[in-house]
């Protein structure tokens, strides 16, 4: 029997779009980051090597919630800028040669991932990619214009798309805003993600062209999280969408799925926690909303999956939906990649499968804390009686990371039996961890 290939996986979200820094754009490998912990929490299927120096929190390991895998450092550029000549690159190449066959599983299939595949093949390593789809097509679908084109080409989605149009410059956005001034409008640059690259224009308010033109400037690499990437943001073209429902009462739902040869597999869905327009984490969806909308959400996801498959794609993708108070459901976003919430959905599924119980949960991507190290975090949660016990409690996902303002951020997952208990757990967690 032929041995399964060694899966190489890494977090390369920063390569989703073109980067300003030419050296980083040309380098096949991304810079290491704390988000590498996300790759370590994806489900495994066979022998797996995760490329990151940031490992999951000890609490995850103690409860056996991180899949079994090996770790290696991400390669850096070596002699003549050949990554395989660097110390980490040479070590990775040795591992790949010993395996004989590897399966590449980055967060997103990119030009750089394709470059890695070609380098490995030159070294006589058999390379298997998750998708036969070209990286250029994936890149296009991850833009707002490309996403819109795909959605409009799938008839089953027609009744679930917010009215939208493409504006090629800020002047066209201004004309559009004048014509549609009675509606709230969401303006997205072609490169937009996690709320970065977007701005809302409120109905009846004076038009602010400087807000639109500053979309890229506000995400120039000086912030935290997703906004910290030095992408070559382009303001043009813009996609202008009419805000459906009421932005104050709408519920944002994110759903992760995988397209395979046999169909579309749903990995999980949750309500997104949004601050302004920025993604902050997920929470379990209200049971009534889930009952009412799950069949429709699954059907729309399957329609998108079939549309991607017809164009040569296989692998992971993510959809965001808007649920209105009137019971309507609209598609808001598409990410053709492993999403930020995917590891959380997989982790919650593992916990619920082991316990045999459905939990209510909230996951914060960067909870603020004054605690500077993992030992102190674990000790503080234990002392307060909040530590995760295998079913409920506060579960750190990584180590505290220092922020520029002298505080720290910590990714955490909180689980409880019901919403009131979860509210108490969140309040207790803030008392113990809060800055």
C-alpha cells in the first residue's frame, strides 16, 4: 500500500493580495506570525507538518484538542535568495525528500504556493495541491469584483444578492451616492477583508469623498490583526452595495465549507462579532435563527460550491451572510481559502463530539489582557474557577502577544451550557484577564 503524502500546511493570509514590499511579494513563504496557531488547529488527514514557530496553548495540548502533527520553522531566504538554501529551507527540503510526496495545504492557494510546488518538483518530490484551479482565478474570486462576478453568474443566488454595482473611481462612487442617497451604502475597495478596505455611507448624510479615498490608507500596515498586512491596496475599482435590512439589527453569519469531488461539506457556521465593520470573533448562532435559516444557508453554500467546482476549484471556502429582522437572507462575502474562523469551528466540533453535548460559545480573536505570559494566564483562570474542564470554561488558544500600548492580546474560546452561563463566563473572563 502506498504511504499517504505528507501534508505541509501554513498560514499565508498576507499573500491573499499583492503586497507593497517587493521582497515579501517575491518570497514564496510568508513571515511567521502568531496566526500560525490557526494552521495547527485545522483537522488533519494523515501525516502532517505545520510550518510555524507559534504553537497552540498548553491548555489545548493538555486536553488533546490540537491534532497530532509535527512542527517546523518557516523557511527564509538563503544564498542567492533561494529559500531551499537557508537553514530552515534545507531542513524542510530534507523532510520533503524523505517523505517522497507532499500535499500542500496553505491557508490560500497563491502564486507563491505555486512557486513552492515547482521548487519541490525540481527536487524530485511528488507534489499534490488541494485544488487544480489556477492561483490567478483564486486571486480574482477573493477580490470584491471577482466575488460579485461569480455570484451574479450563479442563478440560484439571484434572490439573495444585495443590489450592487462597480464604480471605477471615486468620482463614480460620488455620482452613485448622489443617486442612491436615500439608502445606506457600503463601499468596498477591490481588495477588502475583515472590514478593512470598506466604509459605510449613511443615508441622508453629506457625502464624504475623503472617506472613500482613504479606504486604502486606513489599512496601510500600521494596525493590528488583518489590517497589519502591507497589501498593495487599490482604491479602484470599488463595489458599492446597498445595505439590506437594518445595519443595527442585522445578524452577520459566517460559514465554512469544503468543496470535494462528491459535493459540498459544511464545517460550521456562527454569528460574527463585528465592531464597526471589523471582524472580532464568532459566537454560537441563536438557536431560533439557526433552525429558521440553516436549510437556506446550506442550499446557498452548495450552489456556490457547485459554481466553484464547475470552474475547476476544490478545497476550502468561506461565506458571510446577512440575516435581516424580516427573515431575509443575503450573501455578503466570499473568501476562497481557509478562513479566520475555520480553526474555531473545527475546535468547537471536536469539543462537542467528545462531550456529546452542544455548547454555547464565543471566540475572541484578540482579547485584551494585562497578563503577559501563559503561566500567569493559566494560573489566574484556575484560581478563579474559570479554566476549561473539557466541556465548559475559558480556553486560551495561544500565548499572550504584546501590543504597542503595553497591553497584550490573547485568543480565547469560551464555552458554557447556555447563554446566561456564557454571559457570566465572559464577564468573569474580563475580570481575570482584562487590561
